[in-house]
C-alpha cells in the first residue's frame, strides 16, 4: 500500500554524531549514517529519505555538520539547494532541530517531524501510519513523540511513560513522564506494566509550538534560533552562543511535566544500530559469521558473529563464537558481541593520545 502525502508536513533529518560504538567502520569523518550497514545497497541516510518521501514528497530538510555537507548532498542529490542546513559545530539535538524548526517556520510549514538519519525501520507502512497519527495530534498544539514498542528490557534506551488516551485522538496517549536509561531490573518492571515505550527521539510538532516551548525555558536560545533563520548571515556569530543540550532535556521533559506532550505507540520494527551486537542481531542470527562486505575476502571455520572486511586483506576466523572483526586500512577491531559497547572507550583513549586521524 502506497502512503499518501501529508499536506503541510515537513521532515527534519538530523544527521550528526560519529557512531563511536561502530568504530573503526564509523568515524567522525565518515559517520554511520553515510554507510550501508544493512546490505541493502542504500546507506542509512538514503534509507531514511526513501522512507520519508512517500509522506512528505520533497519537503525534507537535513541538518548535518559542515564537514559532512558535501557527502550528504552526494547521497541525496535530489534535494534542492536549500534542503541541507550545515551546522558550524556540533551543539546537540536541540540546536539542530530548533534551527530547522525556525527555518521551516519561516517557510510556512504547518507541522515538522524529526527523524534521525541513522535508524532502521522494518515496516514502512506501520511507520507512516504512526506519523500520520502524530501529525494529527500535533496540529492541535501537542508536542508528540513516537514511542517504540520494547522488544526486551533494555538499559540502553530512555523510556516514555504512557498515560490515558488523548481526547479526539484514540490512537494517541498522554505522556506521564520521560524516564532516563534504567537498570535492566527496572526496565523489566516497566515492560510488565505495558505502559512504557522506548524513546527513539522522534518528535512531531508545529514549528511555532516547538520554539515557543523552548522560549519558555530559555528565551534567548529560541530568539537566537529565530534570528539565524531570519538572517542566515548571522549563523557563525550566533551559533556558538547556543547551549549544548538535547531536545529531551531542553523541552520534552519540562513540557511532559506540564501535561503538554503526547505519544503515538509505534510497532513497526525499529533499531538505532547502537553497536556491533545490535548490528549482528539486525542482520540475522546465523550459524556462521555474518559478512558485511566482500565475502570473497573472508574465510570462516566454525565461527559465529560478524565480520566486516574493508582493507582488501583476507580475514580468516576459526573457532570463535559471537566474535566481531572489523578490518579497515588503518585499524583492526577484534572483540565479542557481549563487549561491543566498550568500543566507545577505545575511541576515547585514541582521542586522549592525540590520534584524531583514527577517530
């Protein structure tokens, strides 16, 4: 079933972050959204655009770092000249999404939705239906998030506590609160209630509502974003004055406490590919290693896990279970799926050693 375009609705695609837990494949100069991590032949950024196009047409605005602007334009060459906003520096999600909202407010967008460039979604039709419900509630002035149905008790995600159904929107629920990443035992208690969803950072809202909510917490922040949108030549001057804060802390949590946030339950298969363990799960469990890349460069004997050949060398793995091997021209990672989260610490250590060329 082909989804219908949603009138007046714009998609904002924040394309930032280095994906350090996927090092050495993902790096600050070539982050994960620019890579094909699913073997589909399309990068995560391209898949995000493909997924959004049926409901927004060409109404897409990508926000990325200045260093990645050209790469984004190469991958999404169909975007118009004003379809990419380049941040002078990373200042977290509130600045990125807020600037896009300020720009789209001036373009007359009725509703905007923010959807990260590096997420994978299995059921496009289910995603489109959830977004349509979110847009309908957002038109009534709500800040709406899409809460992902948990598949296990994860301590890696924040949670959305769902309340009662929203009047006039039977598929939408009020948000009681946002909860920071809990312990596994607490997450198990959440799941047992059936009233908690993963917070995937998807927000749908009228741009003026988003900026006004920000203005209630930090008037100068909101005013500077609107000033940049009105006078783009002031971007460099004003950007460094913007606080470094996530949209969750800047507006979602205080707005939820004030009873102004709603959520649409999403059951469409979602993954943020947070590390190589989640990537291996996404690619499917197999008796032998999953190879992401040129299979002719990999020799396997009684091994399971994931192998990414990228240096041109032959990689042989023998008798190892749940292994992760990522071979690039200047760095080799060997770990286990169980310890994949620790890759981030390696990147931090390399930065401390002054090896920015490797990160």
